[in-house]
C-alpha cells in the first residue's frame, strides 16, 4: 500500500480554515489530491486539537497533533518537537512527505530525512519580508523564521515555487537549482466567466449602488488596506457615489474600522468579513474597480480572479504583483505606500470607462494565456500530479 503524508505548517489549522470559511475549499483540494495522486491513503498532519473527518474522502485520514493552548512562539516549538515525532511515525508508513504551507514545515523535513523518504515543499511567499523593520521583537521573529525557511529549502528534495521570482529566491536562500520547479496556480475559466453573472441583479441584492471599489484579502499589515482606505477617502470626496467593499478578515480589522470612523467614512465602506468563494466572485461581478495595495505577494489568487472576471485593476508595484500584470497594459500600478497615486488611479478607472475596459480586457487575456486551467492543465497536469501541486481554492 502506497501512502502520502501531507504536513501543514505549525500556524495553520483546519479549525482556522473553518472559522474563516476556507474549510470547504480545502476539502475540495484534498478531494483533488485523492483523485489525481496515485496513493492508496493520504495522511494529513495538522496542529489541530481535534480530529476532522471528511465525508466522501475515504482515502484521507486527518491526524491532529493536539497541542495544549500555548502562545504562538511556544506553539511553533511544540510542533517542531512533538509534531516531528508524529510526522516521523507517519512518514515511515508513507512513500512521500509533502510539506504544504508557509515553507516552515521543519517537522516535516526532519521526519522525512529520519525516515529516509523524499520530501517536497512549497514556496508561495516569503513571510519574513513582512516583519522586518517593525520593531526588535518582529525583527528577531523574522530572522528566526528566515533560518527555518532556509533549512527547509536546503534539505527538500523538490521545491515547488509559484512564480519565477520565488524560484530565484529559493535558490538564493540555498535550494539547489536543479531541485526547484515553477508551477503556477491554475484557475477555471468556466467558473470565472464574467458573462455568467447578472451584475445589476447582484448589486440590487447586495444593496450596492454607484461606483464600487473592491478589495479581497486578509486584513493584515502586509496588505496595506489602511493605505487603500486613506486613498478611498480622497476618492469619496471627489465622487459622491463611490463605495468601498472590503472582503476578508484578519488581525487588522478593528483598527481599519476605527480608521474609517476617524475619516468619516461610515456608510461608505462595507466590511463583509470572510465569505464563501462563490460570494467573492459575485461581489467581483458587481464591482467597478478591484484594488490590491499589498507590500508583497506570492501569486495572489484574488488578483487572478479579478483578471479572469474582467475587472479594471489598481495595484501596488510590488513583488508578486509585477510578475502578473504590467502598468498601463493590464493594470495601473502605484508605488507601495503612495496614497495619492492610489487615489488618482482609482478615480481614473472609475471615470475613464474606455481605459478601464481596455485594461480589463487585456487582463482577461493575460489570465487565459498563463493561468487558465482549461488551457494549461494538459501541459502542466503531469507535473502537478507528480509534485502534488494542485491549486487550493
């Protein structure tokens, strides 16, 4: 019997996915793994405190590490000690260990090496980038995280990078060039068909009127949503019918809500919280402009969805974004932190319909060329199956 071991990072749990509305998408991901991968059994090791069962997925067995309630740093340490022991037990029963998370699955790498099993790891983003320069504690945390990521990359038998930028970063951090492969996220054109949505009906249902600006993502420091709110404040002063919709949740939500109050934007900004993906797509269909002001991205799914849904895009000129869209071709790109530039670009696309439609049309073409499941899976499918690189979401 051939088994596959999937190991999530110390900070990711199914409980958290459940709380943010992502669990159903992750279960679909596990279903695709079960269908595509040539394994009789799939073990899933996470830092949850209870075991989850997945209806209809008989191959998948969830194994929770069951940590006590601990502060974040101690939680990670607990995972690297006791999680390694559990991972080792499972790795000895598996043909392959697949580390799946933030490239900090050191317990997966150590267990694979001790069990003499191959281990594959993903590089989707580089988290230390978000923490440097935010104070001594954050800088120390980022430095420790960087060392862990380097160790994982150097000892992995294969590193799956989402973009060429991340592939080069993996090599710079110590991964052997021959061990690094680039496999992008692929998304379905059929599911992301802008013509399948009744925009007016959705706007009426959601109570949306006027010109709608949309953000989708985690409400956290690295997403620079505070810059977007300040930019929208300028737009709202000039365009009385403009509204901002923020989809997602995160540690920064309360401060962002306070910022809206300070700027007098109550009634002009809607916080939806975490919502199912099908609802995200409906909001995209209803929106006039999509904005992504992040300081850095890996390969942002929200951006790909906006491109597929043929939305005019304003984004930051940041790593991970500039690999996907070009300024003046598929989007308007501003320097990270340029609130005035962000406001001007949003207003331009809300008032210049011809430019907005040109950018949106070219963005859709870019999506079809490089990220369409229907067009690229015949070529990339064998690699995705071999390296367990199925898109999640």
